[in-house]
């Protein structure tokens, strides 16, 4: 028997694993597993500090491992784990962006000074509509499993944007999505709205995953492989019918566009942004968009670049629809979180313009845009969490009237972030739009750029409307108060504002890193 096993072992090709390349992702997923053990074995009063320290240390350690690898990484990238992961320059940039954004999001999640006991319900079984008082929540009443859930989602995002085949990408999609569905339903306040958001996100996400999987199956039938490079080779020279190819690509893109909040696959976005706990909304708005567009860039560039003439026209239409929906419907919103949600749909349309360029400038511009947009949005939701009344966060626009008279500093910070989202010069938003639209112009998409500029101007109106409301309206006598942020929230908002300003004034470093190299094509 031993001889037989030895003979079989000789026949097994053990896959080569570049542990240095995937160490950042292993650290995040390993810490997520340890966090689950913390929930099982630590006493209740030790869970919050234990989870916070573990999560922050994991993100910091992953960042250090990433920084150590970047300097020695091959220019053409490496594929590892039997070719399932491609660790190339864009993947490393996306990983760094995800880790930095996750750090800010975790700081918002960990803060317990604004909402007694934290923003998350202390017991998952509490009935919708129940509001817990201070005596009930106590100092240990936070639902701490949100930390390992966030780490699992982050690990899935890192795998998603570096996946070298569609099956790995689908598994990573589920790993990043399932924790987010749970996290959306954990709000301490407005339990019914939070749980409704979680259910809606889950149901629509399941449909989108089914589209992705069906598209994967059709592409396997076309190319005989799920590897992106093999699909590219099949499209370059084959006598098979293109029906399978473009039907598979269409279904695959539905799943990717859903995750990126691109209209018309956006219907979950306003409700989920509004209903989820604001720190979770910040995490989703910043990190999920980075992962979705990172995966989209890899799929279109590596597998379908040779067929871009056939599918680019369809994506033109999708980008225009997304801009129209985000800009026009954003004008009608009376809730700040829903307004930012429609803003994200418009920005998804702008990002899609850069994604379609399929050039070095298009790749670097889109990566830079993701970095800039993520930090601005993260800080914006941090500010939103500070304006509160007796029922919790005061997100109705009427509550923000005259806010500059109540808190000039907070109003100034939020104004700066809104101007960045509008693309005003000296902010990262302006540089991001400039590089993306320049890449699209160079690639012959001038009409689409003109349309994008028009709707960028339309979207600027609802940002400026909030600025006017804060500075030129009188505050209501019984209006909301501005909470004094704790150290964690202060750090997260400061990080977002500082990066937004730095990337607007000195963007060269980030642009150079984003343009350091292309996707590995093997």
C-alpha cells in the first residue's frame, strides 16, 4: 500500500506557490479565521479590543508584506497557485488601494464614541424596530463579528482583482459578497430598513452571480477553458460560432457591472447605501468598486481585447445610461446617503469610460480614479455619521440646513469632499476625471467624453446644492447636533481628506505607480 501511494505521489505535480507574492492576501484571510476563533473563545468583554487590534494589525502586516514585495516584483508579474492568481503591477496597485481603504473603513467600524456601543446591533436576534438604550448596550454591546466579516470580504476582493481565470473569480466574488450581505443587516438603528437592505442586496446579488456563472459556462463551451489567456487565444483564431462568445461575455459583464454599481444594474445601490450601517456603506462604496472595476479591467484587457470592436459599442450605451441615471436621479434625492449612492452610479459611468480605453493611459487613469474616489467617499460617509438627532443619523437634507453655523469645520470638510466628487481643480476628483477622459480622447472616444463632461456638470449641481444649503440657510431650532468624533472616526476622515488633497496637488507618485506596468497575459 505504501509503495502504491509513493508511486501516486510521484505522478502528482505539486503546484508552485509563490508565497511572497500572495502573502498579503494570506495574512488577511488568516486573520479573518483567527477573528472567528476570537468570537468563539474570548469572553464577551475582550472581543471588541481583541478584534480591533487583530484587524488593524492584519491590515498593517499585509501592507508591510505588500510594500516589501513591490520593490522586488517582476516587471511582467507572476502567476501562482496553478495559474489561478496573477500578481502583476495592476494587481499590486489594487491590493495597496484596498488595504488603505479598508484601514479607514475599519476605523469607522470600530468607533463607539458616536453611537453608544457602536453602530452595530449587540444581538442579531433583536426584532426590527427595536431601539436599544444605553443601559442595554453597555460598553461591550457591539456586534464584533463584523470585523472578521470585513476581513473575509477584503480577502475576497484581493483575490477577485487578481484572479487569472473565471472560476477563481467567481469563487472570490462569493467570498467578498456573502459577508457584505450580512454586514448590511447589522445596523443598531433603523433595524427594519437595515434588514430590508440586506435582503435586497442578497437577492439581487444572487441573480447577478447566476448571470456571471452562466456566462462563465458559455465561455467555457466556446474556449474549452476558463483561463483568461486561453479565452483570448480562442478569440484570436477559431472557427467556432461567436454566439457563445458574446452571449457569455454579456452575461459575465452583467455580474461585474452589478458589483460596480453601473446603471442599469444599479437598483440595489440607493437602498443598500441608505439602509446599511454607515461604516459598512463606506466600506462597500470604496472597496467594492475598486474590486469590481479591477476585475473588469483584467477581464476586458486580457481575455477580450481582440474583440473590443464588437462589444465597445454596447458598453458605450451602458456608460451613458449610468451617467444619466446617476446625474439626473441624484438631483431628486432628499437623503444624503441616497444622493451619494446616485453619485456613485454616475462615477461608475465615468470609470467605465476609462475601462473601455484598453490602453496604458486608460489603465493607469482608471486605477488612479479608483484610488481617488475611494478615499473621498470614505471620508464623506465618515462626516455623514456625525450629524445626528434623537433617532440616530440625520440624513435628510433638511437637517443639513445651516450646518455651517453649527459646525463650521465639519461643513468646510464636507464642502471640500463634495467639490472633489464634482471634479473641481486642486482635488483628486479633478485629476481622476482629467486622466480618464484624456485616455478616452486618445483612444478615439471623443463623443463619449463630451457626454461625460455634460453629465459631470449636471451631477455637480446636486453637490453644490448641499453646499448652498449648509452655508446660506438658517438652522432649525430643533435641528440635529454634530457629534464630537472619536479618535477612530477623526483618523478615518483626516486620512480621506488628506489623500484627497494630496492626490489633487501632487498626483505624480500615484499616477506613476498606477502606470508601472500592465496585466500579465499568461
